[in-house]
C-alpha cells in the first residue's frame, strides 16, 4: 500500500494542509468549515466532503500500517 501522501489527491492535500494551518484541528477550533471553504474558494459542503475523504485515507493509513505514522501508532489499551 503506498504512503498516505501518495494516496491523497492534490486537492485533498491542499485542503488538509490549509485546515491545519488555519487551526481547524485545534481545540477549540480557530477556523470553521465555512472559513476554510472561503479560503479554498469552495462551498462549506465541498470542503466537508474533501475533508472526509482525505481523513478517511489518513486514518486508514495509520490503522492499516501504510505510513510512517502507523509504525509509531499504538492502539489504546482497554
């Protein structure tokens, strides 16, 4: 399985990196989906879809061991 970076489209990569840079993943969030979409020039709905598809690839890569991140991932203990 290729590394996660190779599994993301250019649009997905740009969406994730922009979200990260804008503070979308911070708690509390520093940016909303609407603000992110505005920056990317697309609707909130399009932004949400891009984020979901990109995050599915990232999480799948971590869980299924196809990236550097997965090698250091330790599942939580029950």
